[in-house]
C-alpha cells in the first residue's frame, strides 16, 4: 500500500461518506442554504483492477439552495437543476483514474501510462419515502470522455437505502452496477500485439458490456449539533471481459475493495 502524492489530491469513493450524514441534517428542510462537508482519508485500488492500494485524502460536500444543490461526491461533481421534491436531474462531471508508470505490477506498467480521463454527462434520481424516516433512492448516471483518453462512455445505476437508527446514527446501504463501452474496455483492459511484446502479457481484445456490480455500506454518527463521524466500506466485482483481461488475471484482481473514514460538518 502506498500514500498518494499531492498531485492526486481528489475527492473519491463512488458513494461518498457524508451522504448518510447529510440525511440526518434536518436543518436542510428549513434553511434556504444548507449543506455539509467531510474531511478524512480513504483507501482505494491504485487503478481499476489493481490489487495494490493507495491512501488518498477524502474531501467532499454538498450545498443546497432550496430544492437544488451542487455536490462533490466520489469522483463526480453534480448539480441538481430541477426544483422538485424527491426528484433530481442535472449535469455531472467526473474522472477516471489512469495508470502511472510507478504502479506495482511491472507487466501492467509495461503496457504504458494512461492519463486520468475527464468525463461529462447527466444524472437523474428519484427518492421514495418509506416507513418511518427510511427512504430509497434510485439513480442513473451516464458520462462520456471529453479528454480523448478512452473516448467511450460509462452508465451507472444504483439503489440506495437510508435507514436512520435513533437520533444520532444513520445507516446507508447501496447496490450498484455499471456498463462501459467498447472504447473504455479497449483502453483499460485490452492488450495489443505491441503492448503484449513489451509486457509479456498475452494479447487480448476486451469488449464493452456490464463492467461491474457492487455494494457499499456507510455509517454516520452525529456527535454534536453540527458535526459527527462517518465510515464506509465498499466492494465491486469486475465482470465479463473486464475480469478476464490479462490486466486483471496477471497480478490484478476482479475483486475491488475500498473504504474510508472522516469527520463531517453540517451547516
């Protein structure tokens, strides 16, 4: 495991820590402007499919203006532009980690460096109020590369169940899946004849499709009126060509773990 340099200081985790913390912020219903921020640390794979991990700072948050909001969650920045209770829609910008020359897996490193990719798209979500204070949020997001790195797209769908336990503890359970295009699969998981010669890995042509499925659990505990602590643990399983690629089978892992802890502040 390694510690990331400041050049990789980024918000991360597909489902951000304070999502649960924010659900406990009752002031958001009465204030015109409200929100939260979280500061902490997280452990994530060095690159997608890696079995080596890096420690990164975790910084994210959300500012709500009435029924609209702007949020930094995971590797994405979203803006809800629809003033409708229980429904969200708007633009999203995100990025995908590339591969540096100093990664631990020497064969994958010999495939060549891949820059971080920047993507833009849109998202939509609907929240359903359930018994008590529980709620269920269904969301879908689609982004396309605009940085000319992989040139493809990724579509993600998720279902998130929020369950407050008493006045201070909040639990969040998430299930998700993502679909990636041929261009995405080719960039990160194919092994061309030239790169096979350089790395020693067998040639492989990866096709797009269902990329992964995963689950995550988050717990937040409010200590004071405006602050508390949160922790999260997640698991993703790569599927199809994304799991069968030599990038994964030769020293990588189709099982992707992540986790983080932080302190959240609400306002």
